[in-house]
C-alpha cells in the first residue's frame, strides 16, 4: 500500500474522533489483535496521577485494538500529538480475516512508567468510543475498569487508595466466574459461540492431570478431550474471568444436552505462579472410551488457542492429527 502507513491503536486512539482531532485522517479502520503483548495502564503521559495505556511484551497475552490505514503526514501529526514520552515501534498484528500485517504503534518509554497508576474515567470513555470493533468481552473488561474507577471517585473514606482498590477488586471478582478451558474452549471464538462472556483470558497450567481424547461426546466416532489424574503430568489451557451466568451457558452444551460432562473445581497455576481455583469440565465415566481419536476439525478448534499455550504443547496437540 504505497504512501500509506498501517497504524495499530490500543488506547484512546481507538476513538476515530480523537484520530481526526489529532490530525490523522484515515482511509480505513478495522479490528485487529496484537499477539505477544499485554495491555497495562501504568504509563504517565501528563503527570496528572492517571495511567494511560502502554504495551508490554508477554508471549502468552494479546492486545485488541483498531488498525488504521493513514498517510505519512497523518502519522507525523500523531507523533507530534503523542509527544516525546512515547516511541513508535513496528509490530505484527492479525486482522479479522486472519491475515497478519506489519503496523506501527506507540509504546511508553520505561522512564515514564509507574506502578499503581489507574486510568481516568475520561480516558476509558475515549477508549470505549471504539468499542464497535472490540470483542464484547474486551469491551466489558474496559467497562468494569470504568465502574471501579467511578466507585473510587465517588466513595469518601479515610482508607488509603490501595486498600480501597483491593476491596473493590475483591467485590468485583466475587461477581465473576473463573473457568479453565483446555480443549476447544481455548478458542475465543468457541467461547463466544457457547455464550460465555469473558473479561480476561490468560495462560494457566493444571498440574497432576493429563490430557486424553477419550470422550465419546457426540456419537460420531471421534474422541473429545478429557483430563484424568496422573501424578507428574500437566495440562495447559486458558484461564477465563467470565461474567456471572457464563458457566450456565457452557453447561447447555456440556451437561444439559446428554449429561456427558460434569463440572469440577481444580487449582491451576497462572504464569506469575499464583494459584487460582477454577471450574472446568470432566467427562462422566460412562462416556469415556479408550482408542478414540480426535477429528481434524476439533484439533483445529483447539489450536485456535495456541497463542496462549507453550509451543511444545501445541506440537503435542498436533501429534494427534491423522494427517501428520
């Protein structure tokens, strides 16, 4: 695209209005995802006590945003508007079509990042002006942050901000459901199809279990994933924080229609070492049958989530393919 620059926005530039105000006229705008980075609100842009977004390399995370096609003058105008506290870097993002494309984006310089910062209500509102191209769960995550920020702003108390924030966070988490997906629910698309609205998604590992394709779930001759206790083994998966009611939606396919699975509570380990209790599904014994193999379609659904599992574990999943 000669004369054009692809720009990936993850903060307030999600808003097309702000893009125009900052002098960046654009030819197209669409949703995109940046794998291998996570979003943080710890960048001090204006020394006003609030945190703006920056992106940090994290191989198990993704950042959703807007992919703009701009001209070079528009990007030059953006450089001036964003200021010297940010630097431009080149990244590879994935479009909704699945195409991977190089784009430029902004990252906060390390000397202007501070722990403990929180976004302002105004800043979150600006980001949410772009929610039309964000996944529903990601937009809901931003709205949850806004709700918490609003509560902090309104509550008058002698407690320190840190204590208040932790209590509000605990209250918010009490309203959520934590789910560990190790099979086709690794796929964000499948989670959405099953009616699960999630606010966050990150990698986690379940120790003391192994993965096998031994569930006769759909009477189609194929094996579907199950986990069985086995000391020394691990199962990698996705840890979701979901809106209340999401597990009931998941139950419709796993439990209600045929009673093939049951819910169990397991303890999984996050990347930072934190142990978290989560809900997952295990096949009921009468539907376990050895000697089954997964279909190629099913394996591909699982591998839609390979962005969040170790490379060697993804290869382990691929080893079950009959085409290998």
